[in-house]
C-alpha cells in the first residue's frame, strides 16, 4: 500500500530510521544522564576546592561562563574551567576542558583509531622501535612471546620464571590502575587471566634513585603530551609526574600525588597535589620538596616521545607514560590517544594554546 505514495528508496530510508530510532533515543538519554552525573560531580568537587582555596569571586565566575559560552560554544564547559581556576588561583583563557576535547577534538585527533592505544597486546607491533618492558602477551587464550611467537602455557611461564621473580600483567583496554595484577613467580602458572581477557606481561622496572626519592615504592610515571600538526611536526604540549606512597604496588592503587614539570628546567614546577587536590609542598613519606626537584633523563624522555609520535603519524594527540630506569634509560609504559587533560591543564596549562582547538566546535564533523 505504501508503494503508492513512496519510492523504494524512501521506503528503505523510512525502515532504516524506524529501526535505528530507539537506539538513537537510548544514546541520547544516556548522554543526558552522563552529562547530569558529570555536572553533579563537578559541582561537588568545586564546592570542596573552594573550601580549600577560597571562593571564586562573582566577576571571575561570570567571565568563565561568558568564555565557555562565547569562545567554546557552550556553558557546559564553565564548571571544568572553574575547577582549574580554583586550583590555579586564576582563570586562564586558553584552557581546554577535557569534555570539550572529547566532543570536538578527538574526532580530528584520533577518530576511529582511539581504541588502538588500549590494545597493549599489539603495542610492540605498532611501535617496533619503542623501548618497552613487555616480556609477553596473552590474547584470545594464546600465550605469545615478546617476539610474537605463540607458545604453550608451560613453556611461556618457564621462560619467564627463569628471568623474573615478579611480573606485572595489564589487561587490554585498561587505563590507570584498572586490570593490573602483580604476580610472584609461584603464581605465574596458576593465575587466571581469562577475567581480564587479552593483555601484556611486563617486567618490573627499577626506577632511578632521584625518582625513588619522590615516589618510594611504586614507579613514578612521567606523562608527556605530544601533538602532531598539519605539517607533520610534533610538539610537546605539557608534562606531569605521578607519584605514589611507600608500600603501594603501583601508582593509582591508593594515594597518589601529581606535580607539574617545567620543560625548560626538567624539574618539578609546582607543589604536589593528591587525588582530592589538596596541596603538598613535600612528600609525606620522604620529606623531599616537590618544587624544583630535578628529573633524571627528562630531555631524553621528551625526545623519545616526539620521535615515536613522528613514527606513528596516524593520530594527532598522544599521552605518553614513561619511566626512567636505574641506569637512566627511558621506557614506555603505556600510550593513550585520548589522555586525560584535567590535571595537566590545571598544573601547567594552557597546554594547547595556539592550535585553534577553541574553534573546532564551529567546524563540521569529520566522519571516521
């Protein structure tokens, strides 16, 4: 009957829209729910920060709201900008909120490739020249050597136990401290990895003594952000150091501190902040002063991040997590195509000034 009024193409489009409409509605509702949840968390966090550092005056609040609305295209961004302002003690116009980057920059910076950096099982294939602590992989029920050869479970763990008393397993698509297990040699052949799925086995890294001074126990992780511009040039855009507490197996498993890094001096450039943005001038376990503490091999770490990004020009923005070993050599622990910006922007930003990101919301979306 409908054929009398609509062409076959129109009928096909109508059918497609009818099928997809419920899914689109669900996605829209999920997006609204996530926005409200995020807004509630940010308001709560801002209230806590203003109790610590003082209330943002009404004039600055209005300035932030106007900037979010007129420059970034939505007042949605005023809360994350206010959080940065509370921490930094001033409003900086070229800050980029993480949610703005997710909505308007990621589609240009990484597109459909954003998941690739979470696939730790293939990092060595994508970055063959990178210094990685990888000693093997687990993928789809198979144990695979660092060189890419499938092995039996018994052969795989015999080889590892001959050289290592402890190892770390990180599941694919895990970020931060999620899906990380520290295994002793007695657990190598008995541990169950199926609940993690695929992942990477890494050797323990013994960190440089100057980093052990500010992160006793867990490895201090150096985060470096790099950006690839349209001409193919890689620039470094910001850096922080994440530190842990004595007795923790890895940073992120409990209390942690973050401090900004000065690219000019290669030293920590600000006091350390804990997960609640409480300021610490010294590390409570060691008494080491954060501000001005030199980082070993920082120029080498920066050069490594830039060189590796240039060798992988398929994405524009990469967050590199690096460690400096006992002998001063630098290793890549992880890379991330959609790195969190909140901490780096608040401590050492604006990190992305001059790139035109604030205009991306005005541009048509790029299909990926």
